[in-house]
C-alpha cells in the first residue's frame, strides 16, 4: 500500500505539469497565467486607451501580454513587471493612477466634493426661513370669527 | 426673515468666483490648444530628459543600421522618426519630412514591424528623407522606447538626450509652433 502511494506521489509533479496553458505563444502554468492576467488587467492599452492590455486585441497589447508572461515565467515580481511598463510608457499605462504629486488633486476630489456638499447643506439649513410662530389661543379665536 | 448682507454677498460671490476661475481655466486650455501649445491627447514620454535605451538594429536591405551609441553626440539636434509602409499617417507626413531634410535637418528612420521589400517600395514612392534607416522587425526596440504607434518622432539634442516626442504625423502647425522653437533652443 505504502509503495503504491509513493509511486503515485512521484507522479504529482507531472500532474502539476499537466496544468500548463499556452497564451499568445507563451507556455506557463495555470497559476502563472492567472498572475499574468491580473497584471495585464491593471495596465492600459495605449493604442485603444480605455481597454486593458488583457482585454485588447491590438498588436501592441498582444506583444505586451507576451512580455508580461515571459517575465512571469522568469519569476519576476508583479511590482518589477509594472515598473518595466511604467519606465517605458509612463504612469498613464497604469489603469489605477499611483498617489504622486501629479495625482494629489485627483485623489482629493471625493473628500473635497464631500466637504463642499456639507458646506452647502449647512448654509442651506441656516438660511431656511423659520416658520412663523404658531397662533396664540386668542389669535386662533379671532381667526375663527373672521372666517365665519 | 432677512439674510445678513455678508451671507447674501457670499451666496452671490462664491458661485460667481467659481464660474470665473473655471471659465478662465477652460479658456486657457482652449487657447493653448488653438496655438498648438497643448494637446490633451498627448502622452508625456518617460524618455524625455534621458538617452534612448540600448539597442542595435540592422539596416534596410543591406544598408547600415544604427545603435543607441550612434545617437550619443550628433553634431546638431536631429530627429529619429519611427515609420512603417503600412502606416497611413506616415504617408501624410512624408512631404513634411522631405521638406525638413531639404532644409538641413538630419532625420534617421526606424522602420517598424515591416518587410524589407514593402519598406523599400514605400520609400521609392513617398521619398526617402532619412540619412540612415534601422529596422525593428520584432517591434521590441519600439517597446523599450515607449513607442505605441507609428509615426512617432523624437528630437535628440547634441548631447544625445531626448528632448521631445511627438506621436502622430508632423504637420506645419507642429513644425512651426513647437519643433522650430525646440530646434533653436537646442542648437
């Protein structure tokens, strides 16, 4: 029994090998492919600017997908692959812009909008005309008389 | 109930001030776009202020190619122009490149993802403004330069540093408005 198990164990790496996929001419494991897709999803295709490299059919996007996969196979970290792209195409290649002086205003926009909204709300509340004081019993009586 | 004078002034003044500032901003953008000073679609190239990345490319049909080492110290500022025979905007700028060459500007070309015979045919038909032509068949050097489409033009100064990148065909407006100024500044 033990022998059979050991025998089967010896085949485990082969099983892992069977999980290989080929994308854009690069063969890699399913885990590597998932990682490459996650990287490509965060990069903008510069030819068709609102598509990701992963989702674009442009030639340049395909070439960049190949480069990403080659780097993944070589064991490069996600960060260094992103850095590779930024060095060549600038931060515009990142679909999620980094927090740098150039993008401070961009990231400050939601809190600024909230503050302006609260200010408007506050001013509007303060200038709301206060309703007239309720009629006194005497006035109510007189009103009734007048209406009759 | 009466509003206080300050509040009335603020309620009138703040939106007015915002409209003035916003209007001024939009006006500046539009005026600069009209003067070709500003292109909202232009992407800043990370190569500006740096030397081109290391590369060595063969020439076209046995001609001499060039490498990054050949761009280290040109005698005068020069252009490196990426082109391809399959690229329609390249045909549009061909006349302008010819005119620039005839007026003494040095232009080197890099033929991007092309075939030698079609590239030769293209040059025979549209004129050859290039002193030297390198061929980037794989397009990998283009990726290292950050080229994302042809034509793209890079201005290289006398110290070999990239000073300007223009993506798209060179038009008289771009040449008169931007390129001439830069050539004067770096000559």
